């Protein structure tokens, strides 16, 4: 998943939560993200572009400390 902005994405299907870790090391959880949005994000060639267009400012989110 090469991206100059996003290091990793994970999805909790039971909670409809999208976890996004940025190259800065900060991780945010986005609530009520539909599974199809995650699947599109996962397969999109430019992760940063998809994030800015379809996720950023569209879902409630919070910064979290990621274990590990």
C-alpha cells in the first residue's frame, strides 16, 4: 500500500470503523464508515486522494493511540 501520506488502513466490520495511520505516526478512527467505502479505499491507487475526497470531513473521527 504505497502512499506518501497514509501508512496503513484497517477496518472493523462489526463496528463500521475505519482506522487510518498516517506516515506521521498519528492514527485516527473514523466511525460509521460503510464497508463499500473501505473496499474502495483499499483498492484505490492513490490513497491520499481517496481519503481527501471521500473520507476526510465526512465521518466523525478521533485520534487514538494504537497498541503495539
